[in-house]
């Protein structure tokens, strides 16, 4: 069978051989498709090193990272190669005594084909192929698998903030009526419909749009099928729903979206973190739900001025950490947890000696060097929480001058989130000694139209420095939260920054 996904290259005949293998095994042994995709990743890395005459050693992860830092591969290609590397590792290593069937690898294998082929095409400056689905004989199975493959592609695009339009275009190629005509089963149709709505939620979340109501009847039907793949997608759908409500500061709606899983398991629906321990989902999914739930509780605590709710949020983040193995996921939950520890103090609660020691260690270990790069870096979230810890608890920041020199050297311009928190946090600690250029950058951010949230946070920092009144949020969803919870009345005594929930990172 000729290769459908990759353009053959005469100089590298192994590309076509391994690509054909990966496609041929997709429906029968998808874990071996993942293995072949990993080899195709290694081959592309070797090709890039050879053609750019770069002599880079170390394991595959290090080589991918260094090639990206040198500009030999694009950030998108780096993300695709790293994703395939990690997922293929899971497929070839034994992590327990349970038998993993082919269905567990199906979606990952399809996505690996898409990402690997896309990485090769992008690096060669080609437009990737559109039809990537190896055929099967049965018409209903073929129609369903084609739809699932297109959904995989749409989901990958939908998870990238700048690719929403392309994701919508991919979704438009999937017709539920055509699938019914092909005699696709009702359970499979439920799964396709759920995934379409879930991916559209991901796109809407990137655009800052508030989600509509949950399709509760369909969700219960999906839950009742008992199908593992369908349940995975239901968790994605509900978590994205909750995240969409969090983006609009609608924390009660976010908690309701997550609690539906608890209710279906006849578990307690009072938002205690242990309720999710009885839901039959994978560990990382449970961790994601707990992280979202913890954020919703932290928002709620801020709105109500209730430090006891912060304790519930911290319990969620602690339990979430036990469900993640990926360093990036663990880093995110730890940052949420640090925010909650500081928020508890700001709301009038107490920090234990252990809490203070943990925050002090976090400040010492802050990844400041990672932040001081030319491009946006996720380490800025961790560094910003360390600045907040300092000006709420009085803990010392040994690298403050180093960060200040870096920020002062940047041109005055509107700051992307969370860099407005870095500059604002530095301004709170330096007070009247804050440089004019940093104040000007905060002003440019406050006046900018591109990122309303960053602009409002910057305006609150400026108002605190000037002793002026708290600015009203520009975003309609934030204004609803502001009005409903009477935030303005509470900021009069505590200052403008008390209006900003710390978990807005």
C-alpha cells in the first residue's frame, strides 16, 4: 500500500518504509504504529542535525530541545516531536500488570501519525496532506474511523490558540447525517457528536467565549455506554466546560460541571476532593479535573472572602499532584497551590511555618533564568507567584535585582499575560523606586485593547501605586463577577489589588 501521510524522500528511503508500516498497523496494532512514529521522529532529528551540520549529543528529548533553541526546528515542530516521543515511550514500556488493549492506543496512534507527518511536512516547508486515513473494508467502520481521524486533527488544531479557524474547517467536514446513512452505530454517533462539541469548547475557551449549557441528556447516555474511549471524551468535555466558566469568573457553574461526574457515581456533591476518587478515569484526567475544581474553589473563596474555602482548594491541588507524572502538569498544579497559600494569608488566614518554609524554598528555586529569554516562557507564572508571595508575606527575593535589570532593558510596550504580573509585582516591592520605563509598560498594558485581562491587572497595579480607586474590569464576564460579589465595596479598605484573584494565572 503506498504511503498516504508522508512525501517520500529519495535521500532517506527509510522514511517511506517506516511510514507505510505505521499506517498498515494503525487498526490492528496501534501501539506499534506509535513505535514506528517514534522512529520517524528520531529520523527527522537525525536529518536536521545532518543537514545543518549540528553535532548534538544526549537523549532524544535533549536533542529536540537544543535544535529548537538553535532555531533549526520551529516551536510547532518541537511540540509535535516531543509529544510523539513521550507517547511512544508509554507504548513500549511496561508500567504495571494490567493488560492494555489496542483500543487504548487507537487515538494516540492516529494523533501520532498526524503530528509526525505534520512535523516532516512543516520542516520541509510543505503543506501537509489532507486525507490521512488508511482504508478499512467495512463501510460503517471506515466512515467512523475517518470521522475520528478528522476529529483528532481538529482537536490538535483546536488546542493551539492561533489555529481555531482551521480547526472549525476540519470539523465542518464531519457530517452526522452522513454517518447515520453509513449505518454507524448509535453509540459511535454519540461519541462523534460529543467530540465535535468538546473541540468547539476548546476553540471557544481560547477565544474567551462563555460556554452554553451542558447537554446533560447526551452526557448521561455517553456515561451509560460504559465505553472507556467515550468516557475519556466526556471528561474532556466537562473539564473544558468548567474551564470556559472559569475564564468568565463563573466559579459556581464550573463547580457544577465537574460535580455532575460525582453525582452520576452517587458520590458526595459537596465539592470535597475525595468524591472524584471513585470516578473510573485515568489518573491524569482526575488530576486535571481536581486542578480545575481547585481553581474554582479559590475563585469562590476570593469572591466571598472565605479562607476556609482556600483549604478545600489546596486539598484539591494536593490530590491533583498525586495523579500527575508529567513535570509540566505537576509544575502547573504546584503554582496553583502556591497561589492558594498566599491567597489564604491575604484573606485573613494564617500561614503555618511549614507553608512559609515551602514558599521560601519556591522563591529560592524560582526559574528566573528561563524567564529572561526573548520569547514568552511559562516559567513566568512561577516567578510571578514568588513576587506575590514576597509582598504578601514579607519573604525576601534574592534575585529581585537580576529580574529588575532584565525587565528595565525591555522596550516600553503592552505586556502579555503573565508578564504584567512580573512588572506589577516588582513595582509593589520597589514602591517609589520603580523605574519610569516599568511604570510606562504597565500604563501601555492598561491602555491596550489586545488583552483585556492583562490590561485590567496592570491597571490595578497602577492604581495601588498611585493610591487611586480600583478600575472596573473591562471584560463583560468580569463585570458580572464584580457586580454580583460587590467587589468594589471590599477594595476600598484593602486597595485595588485585593480585587484581583491570585489564581488568575
